[in-house]
């Protein structure tokens, strides 16, 4: 059921690791300072998708072997010694039992928000499902996500062996497109007949509806888990399409960061999570002289790269690239730029104005 950390697509690992790094030291990230992503990852599926829909990263709290390789330390030849790589990988693949402390579920694609579910306190859904299925004869072979908080464990035969949360109810009568078929705001007014009084309160009320009426929904009863999955898309397809539409803005922001870089305000620092404990870094670009870069080592937590913007480059379009080489032969190239605090930007949580054509 589980795969190794390195088997997860690089961009998904970057998304999960950077989200964890971004909450360290914040009010929302209490308990995250010493957390790291586990080396085993659980793929999660969704009934309407053929491929893996999500990856569940378990957060581990505890001691970890950390070896940093800077430019000055390259004489150690750590990147050329295969035995050292294998020992480091073996150490990381054996986290101590009972060290789990939260999880991060990352989307494998734009069908949902990049990080739709995470917690620093609750055990991973896959671990809870394993416990719930512990009394059964079959082991958990596959985890399926149904909605925000509902998960199902399947055995090797595709049968449901454990459920976390409530199964969403199947219904018919929902519109295919929630936005186009939305009836808008409606109201229902019930008025008592004129002859109703406190002494004679009985009587049929007059009902008046203003606005569009609701769809006629009917419950659907299923007799098996397989039938539930077969009807899942028909029932929830419109909601899943709306979810994907709402997530577009978050994915677009990530795309723009990859293409144009992420801004670092002068006088502030930005931390970049490292995906492997053995790494070397190289900073290039016209803005390289305006920043200082250092590797940070923390007890229990994975190392990170801290980029501090010291001054504003003469050229406001000066670029900055962080090249990360890992001992497992993987590489990342992350783009940044330095920006003044006085540069206007759209406040967080507010969308920029847009124009719409009217037909």
C-alpha cells in the first residue's frame, strides 16, 4: 500500500515539504518545528479518477540523521560514494514506531487544492484505517478519498474493509453544472389564513416561493461498495467539477511561482525545505549579490536553505536561481527575485480586479 518518498513526483514532494516549512514558527504550526516528512508515503485514490489522486505524507517527530554538504565540504566526496548513499537511505526508511505526529495530504493534480487536508495532531487517515481494519482477516491494500473527511480502506479484492468518517449520501436530480443551473437566492414565505387566531390556531398556511425552486433530489440506495463507486461520479460529478474550478487560482499561483519566481522582500528571509538530508546548493543570477544564503541544521527536523535579501538589485528584473543537487541524483532549480517593501501588491486574500465581457 505504501511507496517510498522518492517514488512520489518531485513537484508533489516539493509542495508538501514547502507547506510544512512555511508553517514552522507560526501560530498555526505549533508542533511543526521538529516535524519532518516520513520516508513512506501512502497513495490515495478517488473513485472518479483512474490514476493516483493524492499522496499522504506522514509527519515524523524525533531524531534524524542529518548530513549537509556545502561547497566547501565537497572534498569529502559524499556524492561519489555509493555506500554512503545507501546507508543514509536505509537510516531514513526506518522511522521509529510511535513517532508519527500528523500528516499532509497533497494533490497529485489540479482536481483539488494543492494541500486539501493536513493536521499536526491527528494520525494519518491511512494509519487510522489500518487500525479500524485490524480486526478483519484482510489487510488494507488501497485507500480511497471520498470527500474532505471521508476515507475508505479496500483489500486486495477491492472490498471495503474500513471506513473513516461518514460515507456521503448518493442522490439523483443534481444539475450537471452547478453554476449554470444555480437557481440563485430564493425565499419561502408562509402566511396563516385570515381566520387563524390564538384561540383557533389551526389552519392551512398559504405558501409563496420567490426565486427559483430547488432541484428534486431523490436518495439512491446501493447494495455494495462497488455499486457505490460506480454511482459516485454521477452523483458528485458537478461538485467535483466545482471543486476543481475553485482550486484553479491556487494552482495558477504555484505555476506563476515556478515560471517567474517567488519574491523575497528586502530585509526578510525565505526558507526553502530540502527534500533529502544530503544536498549541495548553488546560487546564480544577477540578484545573487543582493542576498546571503545559508544552510540551517535543526535538531530532528530536516535541513533548509535560508535566503536573506540584503539589498535591492540595481536592475528590478534581476533574477535569482537556487540550484539544489541531492545525493540521490535528483535536482531542483527554484527561481526567486528581490523586491522592495514599497512595491504595491494585491493584499493576501483579495483578488485583483478583472474585466468581463458582456454579451
